[in-house]
C-alpha cells in the first residue's frame, strides 16, 4: 500500500476549546442524511477529508476498508450501516472522524461535521433508549433540533446489533 496524503481539519475550526467547564462534555456534532448525531470529542483524534479507502475482502459489511494514516493502518466503518440508515453518495463535505479508545483506532464516515459544543450531563435524555441499541448513548435537543448522541465504546466494538 502506498503512502497517502490526507487533508486534516483542525478541531479548533469546529469550535473546540481547551478549557472544559465542570459537569459538561464536549460533543462533535455531525450529520448523516437529515439526522444529526454527536460523539464525545474526548476520543476524537482528528477529522479527515474523504480519503481513498482500500477495501478488505471478508470484512463485515459495515467496514468500508482501511486507510494509511501517516504509516498507520486504520479501519474505516460506515456508521450508516451500523445504525440501519440508507446509503448516501460521497460529497465534498464527507469526512472521516478518527477516534481512539484504549489504544484502538477507528474512522467513521459522516456526511458533514457541524461543530463542537458543550453539553451538560443533565441535558442528555437517556429515557428513550432501548436495550437492543447500545450504540445510542442518549439524545439532546437545542432550538427544536434533536441530536442522537452515540457511544464511542459501542462504536469501537464494531457490532451494529
């Protein structure tokens, strides 16, 4: 596999600040189709413009393939498939969100990265969660917009069920 060049977008461009207020978590907000989602920014390494992805024969359906990121091979997953959403074409706004948890790295394909925002734990609604879908950590609303907050722990397990 040859060396790849990736255009990295800094987290600061999306509003990340180094100072965290107590009892708030910073979330990276992004879209998939018409729906809005978020992941805890604590585990987000970087955001990449859509790179060339090499397929991996025999991998689960939700695995798009692998990329070479500065000499490191990283698996890229189709979060749409993990959530049971319809496929969508790649656009100039498509990004790969690179995440790390306990020395495991993974990229997820998203349609568009919106911003990073602080959310109080008390503002996250977990009452609508079903036992069968552990990928969803909770929901949050702002100005009539519903955001589905995803569990990085469950995403990194890679099991959409």
